[in-house]
């Protein structure tokens, strides 16, 4: 069986690993990034921890797996009738079976100035840009921004807001900033933080954030951004360090090939009971219009389902129908504290933090042998050398 997978995130990598267990299969994985990004740890990498916890080279993941070929390329067009994929490089790939797992992208909802001035933490380049902004203030100017503003109080925004204060304090202490006073604002348009979680969980997390010194503003809408200010519900917030964690959209590949797909109202792709979007074209993870889409655990679930069904199809067995599974949610809120929620069960504090550490071990082991997974997981405890002389930042 020959399978072409597009996307090197949780869904694409897991599908390739599962199919590779059958040595008769030939898998081609096409991705525009040389690394697998462990998204749950990006907030940690952005606040001084080792980058090794967030980026794992694909060469390391597929080392010794002879029936997986990784191609670094960006797919821009699909022809489901001719069964071809056309890449940015100009290369045309033919496929027998195709699995699309491209993931989501950041959207600014057309808000003026955000794309020009706001920082993000969804890639190494975005994190480097954010850190550079912080370092210019603290290292070169020996000062702090008046407000460090995080927009979006979903899991990423909450995680980042809770971790940012201690990171800033560590840098300010090292560089002897005379007035290390800085305010961290968390802005959310919804009426509460973590709006997709239970209201009780949101209330407990709000108290935790306030205890950490985060100023939480809910029910407030970002209207525009300029170089040194953010307009929120008609009021300016003086800041040149705005971090956007709110808003994701389906990968633009699908809009560019809209004649090939059926779209749901949320912009994701309609799939059948076997996750097929067209003949021999499967769409999984963030791209599929299924319950609980957008979560890493759902992408892994989809990958296991599709790879198992492909093996059944190859052996002439009856295919199974897709069943969505509600994954547990664990959100760290500062050191040794987290909130855990799964169905009616909610846990807080250090107990939930332990569950998050266990979840990370399992997350890494989904794409790495257990020995390597533990090594990457241990990188979470390592602080990168963020200290450098001012002259080096020029």
C-alpha cells in the first residue's frame, strides 16, 4: 500500500508511524517544516525553557524507519481526479491514497494592525521575535514595558499569562532593572477565561491567575493595534508587547482548492464516516469538521482510526465508522499548578500538574520511542541560557 501524507504535525506523523509498522507499506510524508512541533509546550519555550521540548527533528522521529520518506515541500494544489499534488517547488506528486493533516493557522479576524505589530508563539520564528522584543527592553534599555498584553484566554493564553511573570522577573533581576514593575494583562472577548471549559473550572483558574498578579479583562474586544498601543473596547492600552493567542482558521490550502472539498460552517472540511473528503483523500485533525477538532489528542485519535481502516481495506475487511472521543483537557497555570477536566471530573493544583506531566510523557511517546520521549520531556526542566551581553543583541 502506498500512502502520501501531507503535514508533519500530530496527525501526519502519527499516521506515518502507524502505517510504517507494516513493512509492505510505502509512506511519503510531505511537510514544509523539518521539525515536529509539540504545540502544548510552546508557551514554555516562549518563557525561557529549552526549545528541545517543543521541536523534534523529523529525521530523529523516522530514523531507522526505511519505509517512510520525508519530503520538505509545501503542497499548494490537489487534483482529486488526476490524483496529483502540486507543490510550491513546482514538483508534482502522484498519490494512490492521500491523508491531509495540514493543521490550522493563526487568524487576526481582519483586526487592523495585529498582523504587523502583534507577536505570536506558534513557531520558533515567532517566539524568537517575542523574546527579542523583551530583551531589547530589559537587556539594552534596562526597563520594562508598561503592559505585557496577551490576547485570548483559551489554554495557550492562560498558560502563557501564568508563566510570563516569573520569566520577566528572572530577567529583570539578572540585568538589575531599577524598576521591574510591569503589568501582565489577559484580554478575552468571551465573558470568562477558558470559555470552552466548565464555568466552575473557569472561576477557579481566574482566582489562580489573579493570585499570580495577572490582570484579567473578560468581555473585552480588541479593535486595533498600533506600534505602542492596543485599542480594547474603545480604550487604549499602552504596550509594544502584545501577544496574540486568539483565533485559528483552517489551513489556506483548502480555500485555495475549494472546488475539491465541501466546507462546514466553521470552515473545516466535511468528511464521511471513514474521514474521506474525496475518493482516496482523507482529512484528519484540525482540518476535519468533527467534534473536538483542534486538539492534539483528536489529531492522534484520527490518525489511529484512519491508519487502522487503511490496513483493514488492504486486507479486504469491513471498515469501521468514525466515533469522536472527548479528550481530557489539562491546562498548566503557573509552576506546579494546573486544572484538569474530563467530562464531569475536575481536578486542580499539584495533582492536575502531575497529570499534565504524565500527559506530556504520553504525548512525546506518541511520536518517539519511550527513551527518546523521556529525554525530550526532561528538557522541560531545563532553562535555556537567555543571558547575553547587550552588544550581542544588535
